[in-house]
């Protein structure tokens, strides 16, 4: 005779028409009161209580970022799937579209402005260097639908496959390297370059930070703007850029200048050795840290490698969350709304991960798997689990327990070719075969002393 098991699942959500308004366990990081405040501050609270209250619509927009593979009606079904027995609305696709337009982008922008910033525990391993919070600045491109409305603001890249490609949005972010949380972000048309958007992020810099950036951000005015905030900078220069040698130091670095700003320059040769051979590159770095005793050249060259943490943040946002998909919205306002929702959800996930690793002393946030947290958050939405916190505060939660149960190994240096793996053309590219293998690697750094006084 077969035995049977009965599992009872208790769901605690908001009452009445507000019941579908949740984000599973992530609701504890973005509670009802926070959403309601964003609506009040931006003047978007519904004038009368509808089947789709404004609070519920905001949660719908956030939940859609966790389920980019399905339409908004499908997202609604995931929000309400565990609410059997409760009288929830059954809106049409057009009703959901009207509700999203009614909300606009301002509440999502307000939420991002509230939630942005480095994780609370800046003392975790890998977050600071010589007491300075390590942050990185860089940009990326996101593709958006090719609709007439979108093309009124966002354009296609010149020469992009004969005009057959998608319009694009330029996103620039300031990221805390250790936790990969977003300190700030700006976005807009690609008709403006990265160095045009970058000054808008400078107000988020503070003394006690060191900013890492690539050659594109080594403009004299921008580096001076970074220094004016009280933060320090470590930027890569073009190898051929002529820099005056004012004083040469024993560690191989030398005092120089970017206009009126005094900087220290480090010329180094970095050799990466793998099973396939050796690869050597020349790097020229400039920093506002002028004391070669406290911040030796070799340590600066090693630190610069952490700039790549922002690249993995973009990978998680565009590949793990979006799955390489084009954004949904088909109007400029809708795109603004969707991007802010994506930034909020990414920040919530990263905060939950940092909270979890912060409970285990000495655990580097690098070891938290983003895809594990993302999948766990999706499951909690479908179950409508953990929406309202219990009387006992759980600092880790179900998402955090999944992360801690499957920590990644300590980071090992690996290299892989920086190429497009999925070619746009179905025809094989001409030229030699490209080796796409990722290799374990070791790195050697040699500081190159420059001629001068």
C-alpha cells in the first residue's frame, strides 16, 4: 500500500487587491512601505482603488525583470500562482499596458536612487585596498526594440549591418568591485559617448574611494573631476601618450602631470602564462596616489586587474538576467522605466548576496554565485514565499542559504579570448580558427623604469 504525504504551504501577502504586489523574498529588501513612498514622492498613487493598484504595478515591473522570457500576462500568473483561494484580478494584456503607462518611470528611478550604493559591510574581504573602497567605472550597450517610437530617441550605430540592427542604449555605471553593487548609473542614447555621461556619476564619488577606469576615461578634465571629489583614481593611459617625467621613484614609477593635476605613472609589462603559451602586454597607469612608499607600483598594477569586476556585473545583467534578449518596451518612456526596474532588481539581488556572505566571517563576496541567487529569487516569487518577514529576523533568508550552500571556489586567474562567441552571420568568419578555450593562468608583472631625472 502506497503512503501519501500532504504538504501545506502558508502564504502571507498583502490583503485585498494588493495581494499580487510582491517580489517573493526580495520584498523584504523592497517592502510595501518603500514602494508606497516612491509613489507618493513622485505623485503616481492611483486616484481611486483599482484592480491594479499602483503598488502592484511597480512590483509587476520588478518581477518582469526576473522573468524576461515571458510576457507581462505570464509574469502576472507567476505573481498570483500561489494565491489560490484569494480574489485576485484577471487583467488583460491591454490593461497591464495601460497600468504601466500610468505609473511611468519616476517611481522606479526614485527606488534606484534610494537603493544604490555599496553594500553596508565595506569591510568584507576584497572590497577595500589599503583602506580605500575599490570602485570601477565603465559603460556598456543594451539593445532595444526597433520600433518607430523608439527610433525618435535611440538610434542604431552607424554602419551597423547596413541599418538592419537594433537601436541601442548606452549605460554607464559606477560599481563597488568587491560586492559588485551599483553605486550609481546613467544611461541615454549612444549618440553621446562614455566620457560625456561619466561626469554625471562623479557626485557619487567620496573621499575613501579609489576609482579604476580604462583608457577611454583618461581625459585630463575627467581625471581632475574625479580628484576634486576627494576620491583617488587609477586609470590606464594609452601606451603612446607622452607624459613628462618630473621625479623618478625607486619602485620604478615617476611623478608626472595631467595638465595642472599631479599624478604618478606606472609603466609595466604584464605576462600571462597559460598552457597555450605566453601573452605579454604593456600597461601605462596613472594614479592620484603620489606616495610610492605607501602604494608601491607593483601593488597598483595588481589592483588594476579588479577593474574587470564591472565587466562581470554587466555580464550578469545582460546575460544572466536578460539572457541576451532585447528589452521589452517599445517607447522611449517605457525603456527608461524598464532599465530602472532592471537596475533595482540587480541591486536587490546583489544586496541579498552581500548580506548572506557577510554572515560568514572572512567569506569573500566574490564567492557568491549570481545565477544561484537569481534562480532562488525567481522560485520565491512563484511560491509567494517570504513576502512578509516573520517576528524573528532572518538575515540570510532562503536566497542567502542557496548562495551559501553552493559558494564558488576562491577566484583563480583564468583568461579567455575577448571575442563574440555567437556570430551575427551564419557564415564562418574568414581567417584563422579562433581558440575559444578558457585557460588557467599565472601572471607576472615587471615594472619598467622610465628615463628621466
